[in-house]
C-alpha cells in the first residue's frame, strides 16, 4: 500500500488548495491566511459569526471544495465552521443548523448539495441537528460579479420553506461566505415570515468590510 501511495504521489502530486504549490493540501503560507479566528459582523441586525477573512487564498479553497469536490478542502471549511460554533457561545439556546440550499442546476453540475452536505458532517461532529428548512423558489444569477444592490435584487424573494418542514428551536444559518449579506438576509426573511426564530448565521469566511 505504501508503494501504491508513493506511485500515486508521483503521478498525481498533492498541491496546495490555496496556491497550487506541490507539497501538502495547504502550505504554511496559505495556512496563515486560512487560520480560523472569530469574527462578528451584523447584517440588518442579524449576528453573523465567521472564522476566516475572505481573501484570494480563501476563495481558491472555497472553489476547491464547491466546484472541484476536493474532500481536503471540505475539511478546511468544516473545521472553520465547527471552530466558530464552539466559540459563539450558543450553549443556552436550542440550536438547529439550517444550510443555505444549492440550486437544482448546481446540484446536478456538482453531483451534490454543497452546503447541506457540509452541514451534515458538522452535525455529526457537534451533535447539533440539521433542519433543511429552506428551498429555492426561482432561478437566481451567480452572485460573484454583482454589486451589493444587484445581489439584494437577485436574492429578493428567492427562498421559501421546504415542504413538510417544521423548524423548531433557535435557527443558525450556515453558508460558506458572507460578502454583502444578501443571501443571509433573504434566508432570514423567508424563515421569519413563517414565524421561525433565526438566532444568527455562521460562515466559514467573511468579506471585510462587507461589500
């Protein structure tokens, strides 16, 4: 098995998710940028708890997980979110995790639901239940090139409540990145409009300042 592993490394060497340098999945330089801390921002009064400042390195790690399905990149995101959940002092609340859902087209293209899958692994490690309460009601554009105003318009009315889901407890929205807050604001609106209590949000990354 060791010989097979060595041969595999010769043919398909491990590269850093952040800078693509051959070596390990995240090099020491990129690890300095992807080092979970604890950041708090607010989006329309909602507390957003995050682990890592968004950067070019963070963007590459997120894309390695989201678009390439690399398990090591998934692991970095999972560890970051678990770190924040442990730091955020939710002990006195009846916390439930609500993942931001993937669109149908992205599920087909990636072969999975990115944040819901991440959330399920987080639940296994923290024993916090997951409630897949949100669904996407209509097509939305890719947000990456949009201004803050365009993102808000793009997401307005995009989320609804999934069928046969009855969330109870204090809901925590889970996502990979908060940039302008458009997605978390729309998710909060959808849940609040049905009488559900959104306590806050936890993300792996946060853009500073929120764009």
